[in-house]
């Protein structure tokens, strides 16, 4: 796969904060277009805070960071929706609207991101549902779907605006192993089509089965397997 010279994510000397507390410091890494990267670390190590900083849910106070062509330190509140149109965000707890059908959940996002033409919205919804294998579920309510199917809806929602990168926070955390493997296969398929993925996970079995570059949050820093080899569990250098 050929990568362009401009990374989709680039961090230099970044500090990640949660409230007034510094969670991570001196964070430096790039993610190239079309790359797949795991983000690991113990609970509380800063994985979710790092992801929230990247999609502008937490402010960037220290360092230089660019995501999908947007400079985070200079990002105004009005610009955040434009950044979000260039990225996809996938949550462990789905965050679906349970009083609306699958199609209505997706239409809500399209309307919010500027899709005004009804027929184009319907066409795009059909396309992404077919891509995640749920083309027959458009008129179902979320509670009528299994956990794996709900997560597929969340993936479809993240794909609506053809993002440059997907940020996924423990996307298989609430799923049984067989379903988690299906969701992982879906992520790999999406990645193979050119979309970069940064996936936070505790599932080392998946990482061992589908080895990719790993970023590990540990002791207030981010260790990059591209720069130094380390044991996934202990964090010790190899």
C-alpha cells in the first residue's frame, strides 16, 4: 500500500490532560494514511484520554498535533464538526439512539453533518449498511439487534462520511470472542480499502492473531513498537 507523505495523525511533544491532571506527556508519533495501529495500556493509563484529544473532545494545551489536516491547538469550537466529518469515532457502549430505527440513527448523523438531499442520504445509508452486512436491518430498532449487530451499526455510522481514519475505543470489549473476531475482520476489511485505524483494545489475543504496530500507554508516556520492541503484557523492552 502506498502512503502519501502527509500523515493522517501527527503528534509532537504533546501532553494529554484529564481535567487538571497530566495523564501523558512528551507524546510523539505519526499515523500514516491507510495504516492500522493498536493502542494498548492498563485502565487509567490514558488510552481514552488520548483518543478524546485526537477527536477534539478534550482540548490540546501542550505540543503540536494535526489530525486529518486540522491543527488541534488552533481548532475553534465551530471547526470541531468539520474535523469530525473527516474522521470516524467508534465507542464500546455503542451510543445509539434507541427510540429510532437503524436507518434513522444513520440519517440523524448525515443531517447533522450537512447532507441535505433526502435521496442521497438514503443511498449512503444503504451503501454503509451493505458494507457492514446489515442491509436487511435498516428498519429494525437497536434493541432488536444482537450486540455484534449493534456494533456493526456503530461502524456503519462511523463510515458515513468516508473518514480518513477510524478512532475505535475498545470496540470488541463488550462482545463474546466469536463476535469480536467478526468485528475485527470488518475493521481489517475497512483498513484494507484505505481507511486508517487507531484501535484501543485490551484484547491481546486479537493483537497476536492480527499483528500490527502497537502504541502502549504506560507510566505517563507512549511507547511505539515501531521505535522499540516491547512485551505487550509487561511492557519490558525485548
